[in-house]
């Protein structure tokens, strides 16, 4: 049976994209194949990672398209053209509206660097999540992979992994530990799980 075509959406460094590429190379993502990397920034280093891995990269920006609606329409057109069946948000720092998420029910997953429902929703992204966790004094944090709907970080949870907060942690140190011990592990696993479930459905 054909593999599920996966698009990975990125905005920055792309270490989670790298984790997905590496997992695919190791044969751990076998139900799907990353065939497209879509960035909303021309300068995202993730695009270099895609290029090195021989994966097609495209850039669509809200600024160039003129509005959120035009941005989403352009992205949808590209996804249709490429036959994409599963979208993985891996450090994608833009919120998708209901008009977009409704077109891909349980076909968009996202990695969030905290244990949802803590430190999530609007305004909680990247380093800010870890700053908030340290400010609160939590002793355990982690990462979550969840389905994406119109509510930021509001879709059903697929996988979570806890990570210890240590004395003297800075947001940067904690971010690195959460990535290494949780995000880079559960994102590829969740991508394979969802792709395998999609493959099980009528194609
Ligand atoms: C990751 O920690 C990811 O979980 C987070 O941004 C970072 C991107 O790093 N995403 C969010 O905060 C989304 N709400 P990367 O570009 O190296 O994968």
C-alpha cells in the first residue's frame, strides 16, 4: 500500500523536522513519507535541513499573500497539488483558522513544548513556554503532541512525555532538555501512529 504523504510545516530552526527526517531514515516512520516542507519564513534554517535531505521546500508568507485567508488558500492549493494527507506542525509559529483546520480533521498534528493543558494556548510558544513554567516553579514539564483544531493547542492529545525541571534551569536549558528528552522522541512516534491509522482507513 502507498505511504501517507506528509507535509511538515516549519518557521525556524527545524530541530523537530530533523528528528522526523532522522526517524524516517532509521525506518521508524514507515506508514508515511515526508514529501514536502512548508515554511512561513524565507529565512527558516529548517529549509536547509529539507534541502539536505532531498525534500521539496516551499515558502508561503502571510505578508506576501496579503491576508490570513489568502495565505491559507495558497497553502491549501499547494497541499492539494502535492497530494498531502497528513500535516505535521513542527515549530510552526502561525495559528491556522477554522477554515483551514476543518479541511483536515484529525489530519494535522502539532508538537507543543509543555504538558497540555499547562502553559498552552495563545501567546505560549517557543521559549515563552519555558519562561512561564520556570516562573510558576513547576517541577515537572514535558511535551505534548496533539491534533490541531481551531482552538490553539486545543485538539485531542495523542502523546505526552514528562521531563524533570532542575535547580538552576534557565529557559534555554529547559527548552533543550524538553526537546532532547521529549519532543524529538514523541513527534516521530506520533507521526507514525497517525499515519498508520490513516493508512488503515479506506484510501
Ligand atoms: C519547539 O520547541 C516546538 O515545540 C515549539 O517551538 C520549538 C521549535 O523548534 N513550538 C511551539 O511552541 C508551538 N506552540 P524547532 O524549529 O527547532 O523544531
